C-alpha cells in the first residue's frame, strides 16, 4: 500500500472517532453520569491519538508528490491545493495534539479526583469541537486536490505557483507569479 493510500485510509480515524465520542461527553456532562463522561474522554484520547499516524502518512505522501515520484498525476491547481491541505493539516495537527493532552489530563483528573469530571468533560468537549472544525477545514482543502468540481470558480485563497524548469533537471521548479 502506498503512503497516499494509507493516508486516505487512516485520515478519517481522528475525525470520526472524536465525533463518535461526542454523545458520551454530552450525556456524561449534562446528565451527570461521570462513568459515561470518562468513556467519552477515553474515546477521544484513543482516536485523537491517531493524529500522529495520519500526519506521518500525509507527510510521506506529500514528499512523494514533491520529489517527482508522483509528478504528472496532479495539475498545478491540484498541487496548490495539496500545499494548502498541508498547511491546514499542520495547524489542525497541533490542535489535535492539544486535544490528546487535554483528554489524557481530563481523564486522569477525573479518575483521581471524581469531582473534576464535569469540568474535565466540558474542556474536552470544547477542545473536541475546535479540533473537529480544524479537521473539517483541512479535509475541505484535501477534497479539492482531486475533485475539481468541488473547487468552484474562484476557490483558491492564494496565487498558483508558476511551474518552470530553470535548472534543466526535467522537474518543474515553483516560482512566485
């Protein structure tokens, strides 16, 4: 399996897992069910912990496109969206790593000091919402890499690089327009 394929398989784990944990967090928080809240925090912790794996496979895939191993598969606008996806992923990844830390601390506190469960679950729920928004924002750019019909007429929030071959190595060199 190529890094691109592996990334496409794994990238859904943090998003779907964190979303699946949300009902447990909400029920635990609002119905005052500490055990259910802890299950929600544990579920967030497990699925958010796949962030590093997703980031790693994404980096490998991007390197293959940039090194030329996959050159010719994507047009200039697709490559621009690949770079945009990468930029968004770095920010969303940092948020995801923060979510891992918050859910681990929240779960630990909840187990050591049960009175903290309500606040721990509330913090994890809020962080999960921010993380989910970041992952959705990242996924939006990812979809535009291979799906031109999702791009719209003026969808690029940036300028496309001009691709030339100044060094004569047969590979395009990106320049600013």
